[in-house]
C-alpha cells in the first residue's frame, strides 16, 4: 500500500493526528510532493516510511495570445490562485498598496475564481481594494483559460500565500513563461525557487518589507535573468516528467 500525499492540512490538530496515524498504520510507503509536506506529516508517520518525490510538470503549447489592456509604462504584477484565504490575496493587496505609494506604474492582475463556501472571502478581498481606492490599479480577471497568455504580457509574478502551499505549481508556469517570480517564504515555494536562487522570497507577514524587496527586484534585471536561468536547470533536475517517472517507479519497485 503506497500513499501519495499532496496536502498540508492546518487548523484541525485532531484531523491531522488521526489522519497521520491511520496512514501510518495501513501504508507500506508514503510519498510526499515536497519536503515541506514531508516535514508536516513526519510527526505522525514513521520517518522511515516517508520519501519526497517531486511532481513532474508538463507544458502545453500556446496557440494564441489574447492582448491585455495596459498603458505604456505600466509594470504589471500578476497573481494566479483560487480566491481562498491561505493563498494570501488580502496580503497581496497590502503589498500592492505599499508599492503603489512608491509609483503609480504598478498595476496588479488577480486571476482566479473562488468556491461557493468562500464567496464572503472574495467579497472582503474586493471590498478592501475599494476601501483603499485602488480599483484602477488592481483588476480581478476571474477564472481564465488563457493564463499563459496573461503571464507572457506581465512583468512580474507573485504568489503571496500566508500559509504553507504544498507545491504551488503555478510557479512553474510563471518561470516557464520567463516571468520573474516572487513568493512568500513558506511551503513548497521555497523549494521551487531553490531558497531564493530561482526567484525572490519575501516575508509572509510584513507587507512593507515585502514591497521594498519587490521594488528593488523590479529594477535588478541582471538578477532576474540569473534566476530564470537557474530555474531551468533546477526544473530539469527535480521537476521534469522524466525525473518524476524515474523516481516514482523506483519507489513502487522497491515495494515489490
């Protein structure tokens, strides 16, 4: 029996405890999608049962580019995530507010929809934008089928999670589109960005410091290019479909 664990559940210690104990009891092997997921579960699952195997990512070719509306001189920062609390949209708005105080060139695109159980959260996010008077600077695009097209026309990507995201694969999509990438220093984002060697890591609870770091990064084109070059090497070694197939088959065969 092999379990493949993708999540870092938080907020219900009883659920975490019993889930871990049940998985530990009935499994021969447990694979996790990141070191962060492994670290979370190892307190309730025997460490000798757990191995980290990164997911392999494949990309689809883009057939067309849908033109975004933006003015010359705009610096577009894009976020792509489901509108749920731990993805950090309220935190992103606080960072945006700090950046816009520095320059009105900053424009933000928030791509993603919500679940029926989080409609009130979506309303609170949009209300915060209104309260700060940032409707012209921050746009909500909802669910989109042309995410790669949007990324190719953006200047920076940000993933502002305020709780550990197990392996935010949207970061791969951003880097694949040669878009300099920023993420909070939590969860699998740290591994994808290789501790800051493939992109910028910012604090998850300090919007002013985060904004200052992003503002500096926006002008450091040399560092951005270096990060993108590093990310291609890191992807080939750790996150390609070939690497995933090899590693997961190895774990399955070890059970036989």
